[in-house]
C-alpha cells in the first residue's frame, strides 16, 4: 500500500520537498545548494523530521523546516563551506542523527563498516546532489543525550 501511495504522489506531483529554514544566509554571501533524499526507518516520517548541514569549522547549523507529509527529498541553501549533513527528529528518535556517511555511499549493507560522515564541500554557485542522510543505526550516532 505504501508503494502505491508513493507512486501516486510521484505521478500526480503530490510528493513534497522539505522547506528551508534559519539561520538565514547573509544577503550577498556566496552560497551553494545541497539536495538529496532522506530516509526514516518507519512507514511515515515524524512530523518534526528535518535535514541539517553543520559547518565543520564553526558548528553553525542550517536546517530545513519540518518535512511535509509524504516528502522524501530536501533542498537546502547554505553558505559556501564544509559540512556534515544529517537528519534528526526529536519526536521519532530523540538524541540521534542519521548522517550522510560512508555507509550510505556504500549501500547501507552489512558489509559497509565505515560510518564516518562524508565531508560535503559546498562551493559557491554549485549544486551538490545525492546528499542522502539515511543511517539511523550506526554506532556513535547518539549525540544529544
């Protein structure tokens, strides 16, 4: 049934994309756009699920707003920089982040042992695609407790 609903959403244009939120990028600052798919290990995503890019140097987070029902993609404008990208939900999995990591790039199989976050380099004027935060079960992902 879920596959049928997803297919209908794709065909009829009902599938959403997560919207962007603060912090605002200063006017005129060089920016890049991050795009990808997020995954959540359940039939539906929690209402507060969002995708964030955290600057590796300053720690500043740029996040989407809560995802729309049925959404599985995101688009996030960030200042040029170097980021770790993750999804989080304080409602669904409090204290955990699902990173875009080497295990995701490997296919998230049992053979994928490297769980280190991928360094996403966001160069001004570029669009970086296939940034997919999805690993909710890697060791060391509990960061907020």
